[in-house]
C-alpha cells in the first residue's frame, strides 16, 4: 500500500496542497513507496513559526520530564523494530538485517538521551570570593533545523533530534527526499510518544525546502549530514546570522591501513566490511585500503576472492550482504569513476558492473540499481582523482606503501578526514597512526565503520566543522552560561577590584 505523505506542523498533519514527489524503491524501480508534498518556502516558514511558538513552553518543561517522553518513544521503537527495518529496506535498499541494526542504533540514541535527563548538565566551580558560588549552566539555543541523509534515515535523525529536544530546543526536521517515508514514520512515533505540538515539525521536500529552512532567521542552529557541497552552501547562508551554530558532517575518503604485521584474515574481513557494506554508501566507507608493499600481493588476491563471493541482491532477503545503490544518478557517477580509475593507470582487479539479481519465487522481479564491487590497484599520486575524490559506492583502491611514515603521508593526502582503521599487532604502530593521522573516528583491528551513540561522530577538514553528532552534539545544541551567586551581605569583587562607590 502506497504511503500518503504529509507535512507535520504544530501538531497537525498537512496533506499536499501543491506539487508532490514519489519515493521509489532502489531495488524495484517500479515500486513506489509513497507520494510526498514538495515543500516550499511558505511551508518552511510555517514549520519554523510552529517551532518558535512551542519553544518557550518546551524550554521551561523539566528536563527530566522532557527525557521521560523519550522513554515512551523507546517503547514504541521496540514495538515497531521489524516494521521500521522492513520499510527502510524497501525505501533505501539496505539489507534488512542492516536496517534492523540501524533501528537498534536509533533506539540506543533514544535510550542515551533518556538517561541524560537525570545526569548533571553543568559544572560547579570555585570562586575567588569565599562567599560566592559559581556555576556553568547550559541553555538551549531555540529552534534547530535537522537535515538528514538517505543512507541512515533512522539513526542519523535520532542522533540529532534526541540531543536537541532533550536539551530544550524545538526542531524542524527535513528528511532526505530519497527516504521521506521513514522520516515521516519517525515523526509519527514522536507524536504517539506524547511530544507536544510544535516541538517537532516535519518538512518534506527537495533542495528548495532545505534552502528556505536554512535561510529562515528564526532558525538558531542547523544540524546537517550530507554532501560537502550542500554543507558548504549551508555554511555560506548561515554566515549571515552571527549567532547561528552549524554542525555538519560532510563526507570522507576514509581508509583502512593494513600494516606489515597484520593478521591477513582479519585485515581482509575489516577491508570488505569497510568498503562494501551498504554498497559503499556510508560516509565512513573506505574508498582506499593502504597495504604494506610486502603484504599487498597476498592481500589483493584474498580480498578479490572474497569480494567475488559477496551476495548482492534483494534487500528484503537477510541472506544478502548488501543491496542496490540508491538511484540511477548514483550508479552513473560510480560507473564514471570506475572508468576514470583505468584512465588514470589503475590495474583493474575486479570489474564493477551493473546487473540484475535473480528474482526469488513468489517475489516481484528485481529491476533496480545494482552494482558489483570495482576493485583496482594503483600507486598513490597527488593528481590521481579516483583516490582523492569521494565516490560513495562500491569502488575501492588498493594502494601500496613502504613504511609507516609513507602510509601517514598517503592517508593524510586528501581533503577529508573522517574515519580510519589500523590493522596491526603493534601497540607502538597503533599509537603512531593515532597521533599522526587526520580523522575524527579511529579503529584498531576493526573496520572503519561501526559508530556507537555514546561517542562523538564527526571529522576534520572537509568531513566536519568541529561539532560532532551523536553524543557530541550537546556542545552544538546548547550554549554555556556563567551564573554567580553572592551569599554575603556586602559586595566583594574578584581580582581585588575595589567596591568603593564614593
């Protein structure tokens, strides 16, 4: 049954009154998940107005009571876990087992912010004056615009919505136009959990709606995950608002570094998961695997052998490793980079190709955006585009290095700095890479994917702007205030300042 998409403003569901757009399954392009309203500037302005009107009451609500609504939400997500995973698999093409894991990740964020409701939110500090008490307290900014991507349509919104709301902000949430159905379902659950009207508002649409939202002066902070180009545009618009905070996570050219002493099986498994889980469509996916020159021949042979056996197919089939890429435009971009790698001198080890998986009995035929992994070996060079630019798909370079210093040089030679994995048995080697590489999230003897909500999620350079998401977001959605109380019956000033008023 096709979903009828609606905006959600001030506690009211608003059906489309103008243009609409479809959400189509990337695994079955003939399947329409639903039809959704194409948001306009007027819609964005109405959503912001609703959030601004709700802010004073929500800010004054006890932080504990705000958090308790997240406990209500957690119970609903537990009830809906399988349904949410199934809807997500249909709409974004991730295999249903991975979608279920994402729902659990979102649940963990909800549980985390519920737990923070009774935790300290500031500091008690000493004053120079014995009769004074000094405090650092946090206050919410006001209205947060939450703009999220299609590849993690459940967890990433909750990374942003959870901390924003529990700290007393109100929000306007614009999900990706590629996954509006799962975005709408999130808001339906917030409404069922009892969040007051106007506290969370849903705005559907494409770039016009997002830009109108960012341009609205009633927005105090913008929380964004997506492409660098869009993140840069958000920063440019927001520069006109002197007191606005922008927290963005904007892509990567992440890598796995396989050291000379690496356990081969572990290194291959970590590399395969890093490169091809979610069809390479995670912002932290490895587009590069750097391998010590003494190990690269053995590594390449085993890696390609495993990649050839990966099950790629129907995302509703839990036996598959991965599903399709998100749409035809993504396919075309990835295929262009596959061609570019050969033009730039790569040795092609496995040719990535478009294909249609065999359909299963009793299920509709698969006619979607399926691509097999493209793997090549290439020497590092500063002008080699395919190893410097983000591809966002099953496209992987194996790059040899001579020693640890060489690996650091190669790893850092990119405009991005999001995620890094080191495969080594040496704690000294691990420490060297930890200190010398540019990244926001590092892993040892693990894939470069696998975020947990109680850790900050973000990067450096073109991957982020110093305001990580998940648990780290509290620094962006609140501002610190100083509060000093005098308990004496006379005024005493710090730094020895005189109180003589003659």
